[in-house]
């Protein structure tokens, strides 16, 4: 039997034995075409099928080695499809697949969407925080952060500053919406689902406590549906605010951080042990997917604390984001729902 896998001594040249650059053709040194009686033996089909996956795996390995961490990004982009939380408006960019579940990943993804708010009144200035919810500069914050303000200035995470106009307020829910003048192309936060939050879930808080823009803390959800009472401050300016810099609130029939006054409102809050301090009001409480689940609004400080000692003791409260989403259209029209 003729061995078609080697050149024989009979002068025949099976085509599979030719080097790839010496196939039959014209010119000196070219092999003659194979005779009709010596057709090339086709390679077994199972060999071709076996070799292709190996080549593909090898190619993928080479690309991965060449681009390093970029491979994960490419995989994410091509597998994400129409995943939620990737458009402008109330949905923004969330944490990358490779960073999900980490405080660092959440901070990197969401920090550009958190701002510092400085409100000026006839009695002085105060600092709070806010969350960008649209590319053209809509920002959600607490009503008590901007109530009675003559001017509102906003500083972004990159240091750029804007003047903001108050679009709408809802003292009953302690929510407000402000809009930056001349802003565009901003990174909007992704608003999540506070109805899916469970006690024990890990969370991250980002805000500007004591004017320290972009401060990141972390903890867990300590409790749900806490009845928190705060001053409504209906056009009375910030006269009700405690001089220590803490916004007064009530819980369980007791007053904390100062007198809430006669005009007050109660809402259901998410309790967290993530560190909140004066200036965190209006900032974000975020899940580990980078979605906003609450707007930080109140914190407990011991009654004996004053000045710089009036810091967090792990009892903070946030307005659920579902409340925010339900109130957005009303705020955009100048009031609440």
C-alpha cells in the first residue's frame, strides 16, 4: 500500500508533503502537480475539528496575555447587552463586573455622581451633599440642605463648580431637586430598588462631611422602615438647625441633635451603621452593585457632644430611593407628590 503521508521513491509527490511555499506552479524549483492517479488523501474530519478549538484557545490566551486587565472590560462590554443601569437619566453607569462587591469598586464608579452643596442664607452658610441623576445636572438632595437658601453652589468630584437653581422641594419627604446652570455630559448615578434591600446588606455612603468632598464610608443596613421625624423648615430658613451642625430629628418619641420645632414630618428610613457626619445629608447610600438605595438624611449624635465631637456613632438614616423615584416628577414640576 502506498504511504500518502511520506514522499515515496517512485517519483510521486503527495501534495500534503509539499512545504506551503513550494506548491505546484511555474518557475524554477516548483514541484510538478500531482499525477491523476495519486490524489491527496483528505485529512480525517475528526482531526480538523480537534485542532480548531486548540487554536482558538491559544489565540484567546495570547490576546489575554497581551491586553491584561483590558480583557475583562471587553468581555463585560460584549456580554452586558442591555443590562439595566447604563443609560442617562435615573439610570447611570454602575460598578464594572470585575469590581462588583468591593467598596473600592463602588467608590470609583459612583463618586463622580456625588457632589458637595454649599447653601448660603442670611444667617450664614451650610454644607451638604447631593446625587446627580441626569447628564445635564439634575441633583437630588435633602430639603433641609437648601431650605431658605439665597444662593446654592455645587462642587463636583473633579473640582469644577456651578451655581444651582432650586427646581422643587418636598418638605414632607425632606427631598429637594436642584439643577446646575450650563452643565452637560455629567455622570448620572443609577437609582436602585430600595424594596429589595435586606437587613445585613453591605452598603457604601459617599458625601461631604464637614466639607470633606467625596468621603467614602461603608457598613451594613442595620434596620428598615424606621420612623424618623425631622423639621419641615417650611420657608423659615435654617433657624431650626442645631448649632453643632447636626440636623435635629426624632425617633421613638425622643428628640436628637436639637429641637425639631413645631413643623415636622415623619418618613420611613433605612438605618445604617455606615459612618455619617454633618455634611453627609443629601448624599448617597449605595449597594454593592453601585446603585443608589437611599439619600442620607439624619444621624444620631450623643447629646453631650458638641462641635467637632458631634460625630458618627453608627446610627445613620437614609430616605429610601423608591420614595425619591416616586417623588421625582413632582419635584421637577416645582413641588412634591
